[in-house]
């Protein structure tokens, strides 16, 4: 709110005295003022910060005012620009207006005159931004992700989302794989004051360390061989919005330190950069790992945890909120079934309700997608469910007594109806074996298997392989 009162001004003027006078006068009038001595510096400042009104001299070294004006309008959401010049000619004025300048002032001008123009320009920009926000809000209303929440645990999670979303607090979402962490992160962004900004997500487990650093923080031209031009990092793209750090506990130690500094100082350096870049991002992070153990084993910094953990939302496994299974199944069927949504027969529904869903909602969704494809006559019966879901719980008290609470029952005893291992099963076993061998180190596992980290990541997700459930 207070931002609206004091508009942010950038003065691009090469004449040092005039620049200083303008700065002092405008600051006295309550504006927040930055200055640049030439066109190049002005463009740099615009890149680093959010400016409402640019006061731009025409004759400047390096890049002149008209070129600055041209480049400013190539950017999304540009500031309003008022051109200042000594030798006004009608042609330059017309050209500036054509290029999208808000106004044009000829030196010498009185400060009260400048004040009026700046106020009007700032107001115009505010209206433009508001308008954009409203339009996006309208477009969004239909697109708000629906979160099925019948169980008390899930209702509580949704209540927390609603409470924390409008603040700028960092949020850490914890829960097993497939419980809906990403869905919740989206909802936080959509319900926040940053909803008009971008929601940028990055999976911290999906890249090698050096790649992750340049993805996250960007790089300058020449930072390493192959870095031809400057690349903006995801943290910069999330400026004014939300940065979702998925699998945050997988961040390598050096990047944890860099991220912590960026959060604390709200500035960071691009790789190979010497200039600090300001950012204003809200951090939402997620992990399916046990926080106590990653801090205890030293793989995750406790000070970073403390920073991103301003607020924690824990998503309970689906097996511990079985009331959600039926409404979720109906909702997901609507979603995956399209117009010819098949019906679930009572036996199939019962099988869904009693299964333990180690892969949580994602597994339920995959299971229904498959069932929709296999279904005949618009009905889903147990025959269309995967064997592990469809098989009725055998009454073998011994097996139940030895299985862990909440874990999938062990059906190995019922070998009579076991089917031969599918290719998928074999691949899954291979991956699991490699994971065990490396103590779940993803980089080493990918190396052993001869696949890239991102392929490994996708496989872990497809097969619902999660350290906590294995
Ligand atoms: N309560 C819910 N209501 C509707 N859909 C849900 C719900 N929970 C999860 N889903 C859906 O289930 C799928 C998996 O959820 P999501 O990707 O958010 O899980 P995740 O916790 O991020 O998993 P992972 O740890 O594997 O990344 C998504 O398609 C999501 O939309
Ligand atoms: Mg996820």
C-alpha cells in the first residue's frame, strides 16, 4: 500500500549537477529515487529493480535516451517514461511518443511541473498494473486448483494454506511422495498477494550441482565455457512471485549456503557475476524426507531449515485419512475420465478404500487412469484395478501381525497367484537395489545405472520409490 504512495523513480541523466538536483528535489517530494549516469546504467538498474517512472534524458553517452525508451518497451510490465531534453524538436517529441513515452519535458522545467507529470505517470502505471492483476484474477478464478479435503487432517491443511497464503512467510510442505505437496504449493501462490507474479518451480534433485546453481541463480556471459550470453536464473524469474523449491533437502551444501544468503539479504550474485542482484521472492519448499534426520546427519543446514520453515504444512499419508479416498477417486475420475466418465462398482470402490496407497494420491490417480482405459461398458470393476489393489486382503493373521502398521500387506505368501515379473518390476528392482547400494545417493545411483539424474528422478516418481517407505 505504502508503495503506491511513494512511487519509484529512476533518473537517467548524464549531467551530474542536474542529476543531483533532480534527485534531491524528488526525494524531498517523497519519491524513492535511483539515478543512472548513462543509458546503459539505466537499463541495468531497470533490470535489477522495479521502477514506476523513468525520467530519461535524450542525449546520453553509451546508449541514448531514445534507444533506452525502445528497449524499455521490450520488457514485460515496463515503467512509464518521461523524456527530458535540452533541444526539443517536434520530430523527437513525436518519435518519443510513438515509441510509447508517457510524456516529454523540455529543459528548463519547473520542479512543480515535473512533480505533476511524475504523479500522473505513476498513477497510470499503478492503474495498468491493477488492471493486469484484475484480469489475471478473473482468468484464474476457474483455474484455482481444487483440493479434495474431507478428512479432518486435510481440512486442517487447507485451513493453514488459507491462513498463511496472504502473508509473505516462507512455507515448508512435508509429506510422503504423492500426497499433494506441489498442489498445496500452487494453492499458496494462487491465494497470495503475489498471485499476479510468477510461480516458478525447481526440483532440487533433478540437476547436477553446477547445473542447479546456474538454473537457480543464472549466469553472466563468459562465466564458464559455453556461457555465451547472460542467463537469468529461476530466482530472478520469480521476482515478485513465488519460488517453489521442490525436494529442497537434496540441495548440495554449497548451494544451501548460497540460497540462505540470498534469502537473508534478498540479493544474490549470478554465476560469474560481480554485481548483486536484488530479488523479492517468497519461498515455498517441499520435501518428503524426515527433517530431523537430514539435519541430524548434516546433509541439510539447520539455519536454512529455520529460514524456510516459517510455517510448516504436513500432509498426512492417504492411508491415514481413508475418508478422502472415495471423494478423491470420484474427483480424479472426473478429471481423467473426461466426458465418458465410468462408474466405480461397489467392490472396486471397496478395494480402493482398503488399499494402503504407498504412492498416495498420485498412485490413486495412476490407478484410475489405467482403469479408465481398461474399462468396458462405462464400469470400473476390480478386474480393471492393478493386482496389488484388487486382491482382497487375505486372512492370514500371521502375515498381518508381522507387517508394519500402515505398510502394504505382504502378499508374498500367496505365491500361488503371483504373476511373472513385468519389465517394469524388473526395472524397479534394479533401481531399488542401486539405491540401497549407494545409501540412496541419487547421483551415484544414476551413475551405476548409467542414466541421467533427471531420468532417475522421473523413475523414482513413476515407481513411487521413496526412502521413507523402503
Ligand atoms: N487433495 C487433493 N485433491 C485433488 N488432487 C490431489 C490432492 N492431493 C493430490 N492430488 C493430485 O495428486 C497428484 C500428486 O500430487 P502432487 O504432485 O502435488 O504430490 P507431491 O506431494 O508433490 O509428490 P512428490 O513428492 O512425488 O513430488 C497430482 O496430480 C495432484 O493434483
Ligand atoms: Mg512434488
